[in-house]
């Protein structure tokens, strides 16, 4: 086969089985499909694992080790990790890192590119279409994802919830900054976003997070 005809096969699971920041960046521009709704990911937040792993993260759900709640985070990359925030909002994550090493990326915001009618019906109080999936709880609502979807293999083409990686976005189009709402490791610059998108959420620092030492 000539070089012109040679096709490079990319394994999406391998692309996500890397360190948390690299995996999170790779998810920008990717799409999530759940039923009629397709979401283009424009904001993410990376999380690591327990102190025994290569990227300990006290702000992560897996920061204290494997539990029934966090078992998916210790599995292979590309699996849906779902949790309930404040007993109200269903937040969705894509597991990352090699199998056996905890890591996940929280999907913070996305643009609804298909299924607007369904997303609007699920989010009737949203401020315009740009607000349908702005914020992690709203992402879950717009997609209609529930706790029962925990563990769904997102990279399986026959899965009811599917993740499709696009070509990597230009690194110059990506902005990085501190994570939102966490009280520990809050200043770790593991929140990544495409700032030109109107769906990106507003940064809000947790009032419980300590003031950075370099601040006056």
C-alpha cells in the first residue's frame, strides 16, 4: 500500500488514557450524543485520583481511593461517570487515564448542535440556546442523562450515549484556568475552555477555597 493510500487508525480510548489535563484538552470540540441531542463540548475540568497514583488530586471524588461510587474512575478511559451534585444536578464525566488509574473529566458546558427542541423542553428556564448546557448540571439535563446511565461505554458505536472525538482543536484557541467550586486544589489550572463560545460558564471561586499565597 502506498503512503498516499495508507490510513492512520486512531484509537480514541488510547487518546484519553493519558494524564488528566491532556485528556481534558482532547475532549474540547468533541461531541456527546444522547438520543436526539448532540452536544459539542466547549468547557471541561480535569480531575486526578488518589495519592498512590501518578496524579493525586484531593479535589477528586477518587482522591481517597476506590469506593463503590468511584469504581468507574479506576476503569478504562471513555466510560460515563455520573454523580448527583447537591442532590439536584446530574453531572457527567468522561473517565480518563490508563485502566486501573483514576482520572476523569467533568463536562462543564457544551453547545447543542442537534436536538434543540428536546433540549429546550428539558431546560425551559434556560436563557437562550447558549444557556441550554452552560454549567455541568445543565449539561446532564440537556442530554437527559440520569444516574442510571453510570458506567455507559461512551466509545461503543452502539451505545445509547456516545462520545465522538473530533480533530484536536488548535491549542491557541484553548484557555486554561483554576477549577470552579472546589475548596481544595482550587488553583490547579485544570479547567479548559473555548472562550469564543457563548456557552462557556462564568468562573466562580468557592468561598471555602483558601486565598492563593501570592495574592496581596
